């Protein structure tokens, strides 16, 4: 079963400094049909104006993954971490028993475009922790590149949940195949371009929930980039 979540139907708020789309219910946006998928709780696509951002705020008991698509994001937190996250970087913060952090556009002139992802952890009360990796973008061209996993395989960041997060940049006319294990589920989130997943068309901003499908055949109609979550 493949169920499409059209990008144009996502929750959308434009605060001036922040233009954001919510795949799942978040903050002031609530849709009972789209609250979560398996352990995947949030996929927010954010565009933050130069010099603007999220002032210090609290989180707990959530695995928070940030993928910067364009520009640079400045991160600071109560664990003492301070870093700049750029395109090609993957950041993971386990909020655990509680953490305070801020995120600001690191540029005074350029927009920052990012995806923020929340995954429910496999248990509550973890010690808060932080991890950031820079992964070679050329390794995702025409193939799946692992960004996050339970065991940190292939230099991916480690998350407290039975989830693997991949990304791929698929050239026009190219295809790849992914075979979820029996009983697994998948979510594919489009970033750019147009693809077909088992003949279902997806464009930038679209997502799709996949269950009880043995093989995903992904074909790029144009140069495309997407995330693929393999979920319990």
C-alpha cells in the first residue's frame, strides 16, 4: 500500500522570518489524518530569513535530526555544543531528559533552507547527546546514502530508534530499487525534482507512506533528491 501526502496539502505558515511547511501535525497546525507515521513524528521544511531563527527553547524525549539543503544554520545548546550546519551535514540531537537549544540562520544575507525531523525514541529518559557528521554528497548520487541509523553504520549519526534514514540524488532517467524487509514500513520525502515510486508520481514536497510493499522501484523523471526512511 502506497499513500501519497501531497506537498501542497501540508500545513503552511509564513511568519515573515520563517516560511514553514508541516508534513505532520505540529504546533498550531493540526490534522487528525496526519499526526505521525510509525515512529516518525515531524518533517518540517523550513526557510529562515537571514539573521533570523529560533531563540532558546526546550525539548525532551525526542530524536531531532536536521538536514540543511541550502545555506548554513547555527546551533547552540545547553550541553555546550555550538556548531554551523551546512548542506551535506547531518545533525542529530537526542533531547532525552531535557535540553535547551537555539537555531539561527548563520548568514546575514542568504536564506537557509532545511528539513527538521523528529523521531520518537525507543524509550524515555536517555541522557541528552549531540552528534554531527559531514558526509560526501557525491556518495548519494545515483545511490542511497545512509544518514542516520541505530548503530551508526557507514559514518551515519546514531539514533535511539529502529529507523534507517537514507538520502539519494538520482539523475534524470536513472533508477534504483529498495527492498524493505518483511514487516517493515517506509516513508519517502521528496526534496527536489520528480520521481515515480512503483508508478506513483511524486514531486518536490510530496511524501508517501509505504506498507506491505516488497519492492520499491524509484525512477527519476528529472534530476531528483529525496529522503527514504526505513521504519519498524
